[in-house]
C-alpha cells in the first residue's frame, strides 16, 4: 500500500498491486486495472518511486538490478 494525496489535499492509501499506468496530463493520473482513475498531487517520478519501494517491501522485486548477482 502507498500513501498518496488527492489534488484537494486529502491523503489516501492505494494498493499499488492494482496500478496499471501512471501518467502526467499534466496532473499525475493513476489508472488501476479495473479502469478507475486517481489524480494525485505527487509527481509521476515520486509515485513510481513509492510503487517500487512498495514492491521491494513485499519482495515482489529483488534487491539487485537485473543482470547483477550475489557473490556466493
């Protein structure tokens, strides 16, 4: 889950698993897999960073960039 802010300043929590797209129109708009859209105060870059951090926290993505391996 990530904490975002609506344009009116009201914060809300969104389950980032359901995000399909994040775009700037110029306001940052998040579209979910069910078609619902949210317009937020955060920039596109901030939203992407939060989603990546969330995915990392639930181990949906690894700790190393692609192509790098641990020394065993």
